[in-house]
C-alpha cells in the first residue's frame, strides 16, 4: 500500500467549520457568514425554478454572478454586491 508524504495533521471535528482551522478568527467568521449566505442563495435559486437571467434581473446583478452563486463560487468578489 502506498503512503502519502502529505498525511493529514489535523481533522476538523464534525459540525465545526474548517475555516476556524485555516484562518484567523475574524477572517474565519467572515468566511462562515459568506458560506452560509451562498448556501441560502443556492437553495433559493434552486427552489425558484426561474432562469439565471430572470434571477439576475430580480437580484439586480449579472447573469454571470448568478451562475457563480449556483456553482458555489465563494471568493470575496462573489458577494461584493451584497
């Protein structure tokens, strides 16, 4: 069996955000909020049954931004407009 030279050093417990393991507290909190907001938007977009273009008009953003949200893009710029 092959072993990896990059073995895991820590395992994030279930129910705890991995952001807390990777970032300073303030940044981790911001990333957790952004991730929660994106998940909510993804669920809302999926339940709406509307096209990305229609949702973009409703949210007053570009269709590309809606596509990013649906794909789970969580970069800082992904939520700049909100």
